[in-house]
């Protein structure tokens, strides 16, 4: 009978395999002893080492949050400007059928680059969708000489990682912290809704779990999500993108087991995802949030939402908070519109905002993490320059 991962851990099999001769080889081959190492992780370490200011600005951009770590971007640089382009070959399928998450991720890159440009001594003028004839050209950052402004958010760029670990149930995120996060919005078309009391968290959690279950029940969404899973170490280093075991914030033994044991099937991975959604992501959140805009179909508003998410996540990093996107409700609502089916999660998002004027575009959770969030792989500056 094939031993389950849970049983394997309970019997201490991980330690036995690792110390056995063949196990040592597999452990090394699967990166058990190499978390955060290799070319796939160098951009987190050398992002400020490029020769030119423009390259260093791009180096900050590629460390931004983005959907499924798909890194859907190209950059073109000069001494006076950095231009950002959407890479539609990296769209994540019917998980993001209307490119909502793609444009949120591109907005995150704009925020990192703006902070980096200011640190490099430039004033920055950002134009979103600057060329009406080219939808791939999503941002133009015009650079002019100024004084260097090195902010705490800029310094937090290499330390910001999605934290999927359990959050500490003994520590509550204070209301003034939530207010400070929401106040980071500098756009009247973007607002944060909070769900921090028991009733509000229960409502959000019920919708979130139902969305996770609906997503894995949609075979094409399951397939398209699984496409970005990087189980093997060699696969991770070759692609330098996607979702990894290390980024799950498992405890050390479970992380080791996940790397040592044979690859999970897509269906097994889906089951673990739903279990984690129920038992970790929902159950241990100190609060939930929902970034909303007036028009969720508008790519400029989507990018502004991404800029706010990146800014909030960097601020949270400075203040030792963990944050994690929980996009399943929006992914299901987008899929409902694509398939023209009953808008179950469209109604759920409307219920969460309580207003026809605000459309939920990015749900998330936050709290004080019990484990450190680890870096995801990234492609190098040279790989993303046009």
C-alpha cells in the first residue's frame, strides 16, 4: 500500500530516507538542502547590483507580487524611461480568463519600480496604458533627475514574500494597523474593505472555502493552475517561475517530505489546497481584506489595485505582518462571466462590499505569521528585457 504523506511524517520516515545513502542523493537532487539557492533565486540577492539605474529599477520590478508567479512582463529601458509590457504568453489560462490578475501583478511591478526609481535619485511620472493602440504597453515611467528618496518600503522589497503559514491566533491585528494599511491608497477609485470581527470573518471564510471547492471542481481551472506547480528542483531552476514547495511555508519536516516523496497528482494537490484553505488560510487569519474598484473590467483600475497591494504588502513586511492573496472568489466570478453561468461568486463579492459602487477585485488574508515566508524563483533582468 502506498504510504500517505501524513503517515510518512508520523512514522518519521523522512529522517530515515534522508540519512540513507540513496536518500541523501535524492534529497540533494530535490533541493532539500538548497532552499533559496541557485540561479532561480539570484534576482532576490543581486537586484541592486546591475550596471545602470534603469536595470536596477527593472531588478526591483521583477521582485513584485504576481499571479501564480507567472511573471507576465517584459521591460524596455533607456536612460530617461522604463517601459513595461504585458507578456500574454504567460497568462494563466482560465484561472484568469479576463486578465484581471495579470494586470494587478503588472501594477505591483510599477509600484516596486517607482520606489526603486526614487531611491536611484529620480522623480517619476507614471503613465498607465500610455499607447491606446498597443494594449501590451501597460506603463511608461518617465525619469527625471531629482534627489534620492530611500524609503522603508523600498528597503523591504527583497524581504516581501507571500506567507502561507498558519498565523498566530493569540495576536490580533489592531484596528489602527488596518486603518494604516487602507490609508496607503492614493486613488479614490480603489478602496479596501475589512472583515475582522467574528461574523464578518465567518461570512468571508464561507465564501472563500466554497470558491476553492468550486475551482478544483472545474477541471480546466484545476489543470491551468497545476501548470504552474514546480515540484522538482531541476524543473524549478529551469523555468525560474511558478509555485514551489518552499513558498508554501510548511514546517521543516513537511517541507522535506514534500520534496522527497514522489510528485503528487493534480487531484492530490487540489485536495491539499482545499484542506489548507479550510484549516490554515481561513482558520488562522486575524482578518480578511478585499481590494475593490469602481470598474473591475478597467485595466487602469486593476493596475492601481496592484500598486496598492504591493504597497500594503511592503508596509506589512516592515511591520512583521504576513499577507496572502486569496483570489479564488474573483477567479470563480471571472469564470462565471466567461461561461455565462449563474454568478454565484459575483453575488458573493457584491455581498461582501454591500454596494453596487464597489466591485471586489482582490481578496486576501493577514495576520502575524508563525513561520517565515520564503522567496519564489524569478527570471533574471536579462531574460525579461526587450
